[in-house]
């Protein structure tokens, strides 16, 4: 019976597909896919974790491997587990194109003989783990766990996956983001203890964003950050004004950020207008390029769509996860050439719309996992030279994530926590719960927020690319802003860097020609205006005072004299009012003086 089933499976596979041919005569795979295949075939492991940056082609790798395993009778059937209904259908469609037939509607009972397996969701496995366990016990099965970090989303999902797929012949785990903000273990992932005693996930094959960028597999991402003045009213009735990007407490950052994203203010319309101008520039080289706004909730999504209609004169596609037509709307947008889509969370991961080239991050979710997944929607390259542009509010966490795009992370299983130390994961875990909630309808939560957004405006703040920052502040609609929005949509990665340097040099030269009285914005290059948290600023002041204290003993001069001398040489206000950039400049200057005296 086993032989018949295997032969039948093999017979159904398309002869044109690589797995049908002897290994080595397959049609061309990307280098990383080939490397991962060779490693797998050589080692023949039961469990294999492949970490590849979003847009690198994890689906192609997995289906090529599935075809090979079916053809060589290592397995007789395939089960794909995906995070969402939409992705489940995408997997079935991709598999069908290469002759592997997966049933995306499977719910129970025997599977029709025409199918090679099923495509299900983690939630579906969570409801009926024993159904899937019985299937993998009856026939040799390859289980493909797509975006496997989702199996750690809830205890029940993780336990259900373990129960359902523990007897599987082979398990292939895939993810673009192998880290989580919490410490829930991910099923079928190996954890290795480091020298620090902390266990981290160990991938069998890793293909990071930096490698994919060098290979031209993904697009370079240009982040355009916008600051501005925010004003809101607290629950106590106090009115507070602050500028995005200035050091604030965590609560104040959160409230200023929410004020910026309020569709009734001026910040969102200005940023959407800028993003639409950027899209127009990109479409000169990529005619079907599309743009996506990632919104926090349904009300905001609808309001942003209305703003886009007013700005562009064209209707935006709105995608809400509890809408039965959501999948079809995404497919229609992907296949068409409409300019804008607005979505709530659900397209932050896994939904494949390769023509998306411009994004607006209009949600207050600030976990590295969600940010990486969101940016992953824009990096899929179709031809060499395409660039992606993502618009952000000037918020410390987001700028940090943007500057660390190429860093490869692992999932940490243990919390590096000392006795009495504040839990560094607590806030992140709370945000993960929010990010992973299934629903995005109006929960009434907005009415309970301890503030009311009153007004906002927008200021172009900086461009981030490849870990470097460029540009001086500029008003929306100004020539200086247009300089950055008008960067060509087709550029090699090194050309992007060169062009940004030239634009900044031009902006600085233009600024020097203007009288100082005309400068209503901070006219300093971005690298001299670091965006830091209130806590980081306090740490810089403490560091400066420590350095000055040490220099007092070395030089014999009083504290006040040294601080005055630092202000005279470096410029700027007293240290209590100095920016992070000014404090760092003074720290470097004291270090220089101390070194000279030795």
C-alpha cells in the first residue's frame, strides 16, 4: 500500500518541476535555495529550520524540497501550516503551479486521492490537533511550518503543534523573523546555550537581509522619517505640547505618537501627500508600483482611505481582517495597478504583493518582530535596482529598528535578568500581545486612552539608509523635501548612498546661503541630531558629568569652569538643555583634553 501511494504521489508531480528530475539537473534556484537544498539532502534531518529574510523565496525552497522528498519516496504526503487563511490559499496556489496539489479547504475525514496533502492554519491545528496527528501517523508526512514563530503565539497553539506533528517523518520550519519578544518556546526549534548561559534558537540555514541585498534578491529600503509639533489633552485635562523626536518619557512618546497618527490632525495628511509624491517618482521606473498604509484599527484605516481619496482623487483599497472579501481584495490589488491599499495589521506578514514599493507605518505597535514583518512587505525584488521607501514618525524605537535592518536575530529563550532588576521584556511582551490579537475591530479601548489628540503638524526630519542618516529638517512641500522624495525608483544600493550624500551636501550648502533669521527649523544634518529616549539623554548627562568630574581631578579646574569652556568650544546651551548630539560632542571633547594631559 505504501509503495502504491508513493508511486501515485510521484506520478501526479509535474515532470517540468525540479524535484521530478534527478537532483543536479533541476532548473535554476537562487544560490541560497540551492545551498539550503544541498545541506538538507546531505544531512537528511528530521527537523530543519530555514531562516530567510522576507522576499527571499522561502516558499520556492520549501516546495522544491517537498517535491524532492515526494519524488524520492521519503514522504507520501505534505501538510503546510500557515498563519492566516489568505496565506493557506497562497500556499495551495503556489504548490499547484508545480504539480503538488494541496487542499486548502480540508476540515476532516479522508482526503481525496487527487491531493498530495493539505494546507491549514495554526488556529485550525489548535482546534483539532488529534485529527492532524492521525493523518501524520497513517502516512509518512512532511510538515512545512510557515512563519513558525507563530506557533509560540499562544500556549495552546504551541502545544497543539507538538501534539499534532510530533510523529511526522520530516518537519521543515520556515521564518523570516526567528526571534520573538517573549520567551515562549517555538516547537521543533533547537535552542543552544551560549557562553552567557542564555539559550537561543539555532537555525540550520540562515539567509539574512544583508546577504539578500548584496545578491539583489531584495530591495534596498529607504526610511523617510517625519517629526512635527503635537498637542494633546491628558485625562486630567492638562494640555501638553511636544515635538516628535525630542527626548520624552515613554508615556509622552506614546501619546505624541498617537497624536501624530490621528487622521484629524495635519501630520497624517502631510505624510500621505509626501508618500504619494514618492510613489509617483517610483512609478516613473516601476509603472505598477503600489503603496500600503499599515493602520492600527478599522476606524483609522477608513479615515486614511478617505484622506488618500482627497489627496490623490483615486480610491484606496481597504483591507480589514474580519471582512470576508479581504483575501480577494488583496489578490485584486496585487494583480492590478491601483496606487494605494490601506490595511489593519493582517498584511504586516506573509501576504505577497510584490509590487508594493512605498509604505506608511501608521501604527503604534513597536516590537522589532512586527516592524521587521511590516517592512518585509516592501522588500521583495522583481528586477535589479528597485528601491523601497517606508515613511515613519520620528520615534526612537522605530528609528533604532530602521537602522538595524541588517542585524540577524535569534529567539532568546531565557530572560537575562538579575535579582531586583527591572524586567527588560515586560513592555515588549505587552506590545506582542497587542500585535498578535486576532481582532482589529473597535474594542472601545480608544475611548479609555488617557489623552485626546488636539492638533499636529509635520516636518521632514531625516532619511535613513544602510545604518546611516541623512538630511536636515524641512517643511512639507519645500524644495529640500522634494529633493529626497524625488530620488529615482531604480538605483543600485551603492548609488542610493551616494545620491543621499549629494542631496544632503546640497541642502547644507543652500542653508548656509540663507540669513540665520530665516532658519525656523533646526538646521543640522541628521547625524548631529540623534533621536534618543528620555532615559538615554539622562544617561548622556550622567556620562558627561562623570567625565568632567574625572577631568576636575586631572586639571585642577572647577566643574563650572570646565562646563563653560565646553560650551564655548562646542556651542549650545547648558547641559541640562543640550541635545544628545551636543552632549556627545562635549563628552568627546573632554576625553580629548584628558588624553592630551596624560
